C-alpha cells in the first residue's frame, strides 16, 4: 500500500509540473494506444493562440482523446493543432480523462458549437456509439485516431492509427528473443476497452502460438491476462498480484509504456528485475529511457506526430470533397537497447 501511495504521489507531482508548461493544453501519464489516467479537470483550448483571427478561420476542429494525461495523446494533439493552423483551422482540445460519460458530454458540446469536424480517441469503443450517431445526424464528420469506434450503426469518416496487430507481432518476436531457448511464463497486461490494445494482444498471441507450435520444449506460456488499464498504478498492482500467484514468472508484455513501467516497479520491489523481462509498447520518452537503462527489453513504437498530421490532412480533403484513404495504418517499428544507445534524445 505504501508503494501505491508513493506512485500516486509521484503522479500528482508530475501533473503539477506539466501544469506549469507553456503549452495551452494543460494535460493532467500514459499507453494503449495506450495511458495513466489523472485527476486533473478536463482541459480545453482553442488553437488561435490568443490572436483575433476568427474571421480568417475556415472552421473549428475538435479533438477528444482518451486522456491528455498520457503524453502520447498530447503529441497527437499538438500535431493536430499545428497542422490545422497551417490549413487555416482553429482547434478545440478537451480531456475526458478516460471517462466515457465525460467524452459523451464533450461530444454534445462539440455538436452544439457546430464544429467543422470531430477527432475522437474513444474512451470506450462501444459506449461512445450514441454520441457518434448524434454527430452523424447533425452532419458533423467524426474521424478517429489511434483507436477505432466499434459501435454498430455509426459512420466514421476516416481513421488514422498504428498498425496495432503488426505492432503486436513485433512484440511477440521481441518476447521470443528476450526469453531465448528457455521460454517461460508470461503475464499480459491488457486494456480491453481500447480496440487498438486488443489488436496488439492478438498480434502478440499469433506470434507466440506459432512459435510454440514448432517446439516441444522451451515454450512461451501466457499464464495470466490482467487489466493494466494502460496506467502505471494499475500496471503495478496487476503485476504485484501476478507475482504472488506465479513465483516463476519470466516476462511481462504490457500494451503501453505506463503499464510496463508500473510492472517494472512491482518487479523491482520484489527484487526480481534480473529474472523477468518486460516488453512494452508505444515508445514514449520515459519508455525509451527505460529501454536504455535496461528496465524494459524492447518496445514496438508508434508515430503519434504522423498520426496527428495525417488526420488533419484527411479532414482538409474531406471538406474539399477530395478523395482520401478512409483508413491509414502506420506501421510500428521496434525500439531496443541498441536503438536507445544511439538515440540522441536520451540521457
């Protein structure tokens, strides 16, 4: 319990530090694709930088991610804002803090404002359906980024995301390399509310199952799949629980960096960091640093900057009546110790 209290204290401190940033988004940590939910109030910002350029604006693009407490979604948001400004649009960015009710209320506000387009990272891929339908009925196009909306009967104008299934396969290949000929027992920290994270786990399992089918020994066995909620605190707690049940655990696959870092804290607390390998996902700065420091073995990394830019470019084409790819999946790439050692961004 003391460890959890310390983690929550550190999270609160990080929120305070981020709140001092000159960036107007006022974010409240991070994954899945995923994310460490914070306690900050929903943030709201427009992209005019305080200048009176409303008359010149082509319209307002609204963005509601999973949470702005996850740096991944803030990078997407920053690139949405920059690309929108280049094309003459203002932006409105809010933070639902992983709460589908808050996100539904935000969607209602977007509709009442008559925004030009909505960019959505669904907090719940099914429950957000009625809000998307409401926007559809008002003729407001809804685009998704990173995670899809899986609700029936909704119209999504376009989607840009990571090829999460392919990224999950990279994670499986990294796990095979990490465990070597001995194989071993693996914990999966998932986040089933996000379709992107479901795809990551499915890709991971496909590679692991194929690996096991060719062997009589040294197999990799998934012994538990627990909800890490894409967050450090839940990643820590779920891993701590798994360590109590499986004293021979060999590895963890976490669907994002926050839950991977939470897992490492639990493993370190149990003094088993030299026995258990961790594969994360995302490639956030703290995740990359953890790879360089030897805490995480490897990450399939996403490219949120490209995602933010591409989704706005698609909106611009939509408004102009031009053709564009309805679904763009950006391949993940593997990031390991060798990559981290050559990364000038790291310490």
